[in-house]
């Protein structure tokens, strides 16, 4: 799809860019001028959502997770997020590091110790401070940080990656609604959806930055007696925002990938340290038990509303914890989903879902076990005094109070503080990258000043919220904004299923038998010529000559004949490829292309054919066919003009069968 040709500022999408900036400025000004009014308003909205529509949040999160698992296990799992010939841009290790850092980083540092202690001292049901309370605390913590969060991220990321990389739509939230609203994604409706996504991303990241800076301040206070006050926190935001701005200017590969890998390395170092000096055998045992308990209870907990409890305690707890998390994950899904989609081009749907659901969740469960269960071991079995009181008084100091109970606490606390800072930077720069993509023109490289603008804006928004005391109010606003987006995600999932059904029909049509004669039949010495082609090592100039003398004339002949039948047909040539396109109006167009691709020359038989060739130092070139879906993996070298025409018609007949099947 293409965007409108109306004049616009180079590199930016004015309606989304300026609309987002105005909305964000309005909310910040409102919160700064009237923090009490804002807090009351957002608090009432949150209370109404929890009391009235809490059931919908639980249902929606269950649907998102089941939808993701269904796609991975279905026949659609083999479909690539990109053309059929595309390859992943990043290695598995870099990909996993970026998934983990963008999705969970600061939250795990903040709540890894604090949440299990909270549930242990104040469980929704049952007696506090018992071994049963400890087991339930870890079950609840695993549930909140498990596959549900990544399920909602996967829905957004899958839709974005699929429609953008496979169908050429912009990498924006609005593109995921193409099956529902069509080309209107390029108009006011699409702009409104993208502005909403920018708003949620900005305040979601700013809230996370506020959370992170509180913990950094606590770490510096513990290590160097730095005061814990608003002035220090603003200075810290300014410094870390400068790091994040540098990272986002360097780009995805130069900045964000390297910091994400540093995050993962430091996190592993800290985790292994606590595992080694803590109750190691107990942690290994509890990790297995916690994982089994999570898998055993996940369905029941997914839909547990505590509807039959007579007291208000459990339902109040549900609103303060589970519904809070569900709303938070949904509100963050445009940001995290957009980022995950950006780094996942070339993966199959099955690889994507397995990677997104299982790998970060596995590391998250290990982290929560090592830190959460060690804290519970200190409280329950070693009777350590003061840890629970300190955590309940100030969650930001939980990690540092926890590390005091082990050797080398100064060093481990320093590593923890650095880790919070690097997670801080990663959240900011990945959030800036997402907003940058949402507010850029289609197909344009965004200007550097725009990346800087959004990175710095996140820092200023976080500062303004801290100064106004409105961090919690805007956090509540983000949770409330999850309600309409949760409905949108239902339509996104439906639209993707509809698109994948068409894709499935296309896959079937490509395998179907057609009545066209085989391309090599009736040609004198055809099989001998084919053998010669198979064992030859075509050079670049051979393929260029083949494209010029055989493929392009064949395409022109087909195009002329189709035009004579009243069809809208175009041919075009580029340096290393040529295309034939047949327009079908409102239906899906047919695209047939041949491109030159280089491969390492095989070593098994080439020397016997030409003994003067040093095959290990040469490349061979193919004339490969590609369609709208991507490369088809077969070579036309050696075909005559008539055989190329036959192959074009084979593919066109399959395309017509596909259009018939989906009508």
C-alpha cells in the first residue's frame, strides 16, 4: 500500500507527529496544574473499570494467549513475517536480549523481590506469613509475570510484522486494522489510532522511567549516601535521558542492540551470584515446583474473579494486582509489540511465538525464583528481621535491602544499580524508536532531530510527573486507556485470522495441479540442456544476458497478450531483476518477477566440469523466481523464452485459482 501524496514535512507524518505532541502536552499541563483533580479523575475511572469491567480484562488476556498459541500450532506457523525468501536480521542471542530488555527489564528489578514479599505478608486469601502463603506468593508472582503479558505483546507484534513485512504496509498500529478499515488506515481513523499508540507509549515509558529513577536513587543512597529527593531524581533523569538519546541516535544495531546485550550479561551475572551465595538447592527445587504449579493452575487463575468470596478483600486485591498488571500489559502492548515486530522480520510465526512466549518467560521465572524465593527463605526459614517491613514501607529499596544479607553486598548493589540504569536506557531508547516510527512518513528515514525530540520528551514528561506528584495518576490513566485498546486488539486478532485464512488458500493454490503443459515438454534436447545448466557455474554476466535476452522478452510477450484481453498489465526492469504485474482492481494483484541472486559455488562436481575453476573462491548466480509472497527458491537459468512464458502462465493460473477460492 502507499500513502497519500500530499505535501508534508520531510521525514515526519504531520498529523500524527503534531497531534501526539499536542495531546501529550495537554495531559502534562493538566497534571502539573491540577494534580489532585487529575488523581481523583483517574482514580474514579480506574475504580469503575475494576468494579464493572474487570471480568473483561481477564477474558481478553486469556483470549490473546490462546490466539497466539493457536497460530503457533496451526498450519499458519510456517508463514514468514516477511517475504518467503527473507532471513532474520538478528541472531537468536541478540533477538532474545532485545525481547527481554524491552518487555520486562525495569519491572523485574523493581518487583523481583518486592512482589513475593508483598503477597507473603498480605495474601488475597489465607493466613499471612506461613509456608502456604509463601507457595501462593510465588504462584501469584509467576502468574502476573508469565505468558499472559507476552501473549498480548505477541498479538500486537504478530499483526504489525505480518502486515508490514509481508504485505508492505507501514509499521504502525493502524496497519493492523487494514483487514477491517482498508485504505482508511492512511486517513483520520488511522492517524487517531497511531496518536493513541504514541500517547500510551510515551506515558508508559515515562512511568517506567519514574519507577526506575526511584530505584536508582535508592541504590545510590545505599552505596554513596546520595540524598533521596526530587532534585536528585530529576538530575538522574536528565543524565540517563542523555545516554538514551545517544543510543537512539546510533540506531537499532549500533545502540539498542549493544545495550540490550549488556543488560542480559549483567542480569545473568547478578542472578548467578545470588544463586551461588543463596540457598542454591532450595532454589533449584522451588524453580521446578513453581513452574509446575504455574502450568497446573494457569487456566484456573486466568479466569478467577474471586466471585464466591464473601469479603471484599480478594476482589480489592484483584484490582490492585492482577487487573492492574493486565491493564498495564495491554497499555504497553503498542510500544513493546511495535519494538518486537521491528526486530523480528524473517522469523516464521511459529519461531516468533515460541521465542516470544517461552524464552523471556523462562528467564523471568528463573529470575523471580532466585530473588523472590531467596527473600521468602530469609523471612520464613532464617527469620531475618526488617526485610518485610522495609519492603512494605518502600518497594524501591527492596532489592538493596535484600542484597545486604549476602557477602559483597556493596559490589552486588553497584551491579544492580548499573543494571537498573541500563534497563532504564533501553526502555527509553526503544520507546523513542517506536514513537519515531509511528510519527514518520511511510518509507522515509526519520530525521535525527525527531529521534532526539522524542527521547528528550520522555525525560521531560517523567520530570514533570515527578514534580507534580502525578506519576500514579498518569499510570492509572494508562491503565484506563487499556480498555478501548483491549477491544481494538480483539478486532486485530480477528483481522489477522481473516488474512491468514486467505494466505492458507494461497498456499493450497500454489500446490494445486494445473492443466498447463510442463515447461520442458516438446523442446528438442531439453533434458540434456537442463543437465548442462545444473552442473554449470553461471557467472553474473551470464544471468544478466539471460534476463535481457530471454526473461524480459518473455514477460513482454505475456504482457502484450494479457493487455489484448483487456487486463491492466505493467512490466518494469531494474538493474538485477524484472517484474510483470497484473492488476485485478479490488482483488489481490499478481506479481511475477525474476531476480539475480549470488550463491557460493558448489564444490562437489564443478572441478570435473571445468578444471581451471577454483570453485571455493567463486560464486554462481541464479535467475530466481519471486512472487508477491517472496522468493520461490527455483532457478530459470537454461529455460527458453517459451519455457519462461510457460512458467509465468503456470503461476498466473495458480493465482487465478487462489482468487476464485477466496471470493
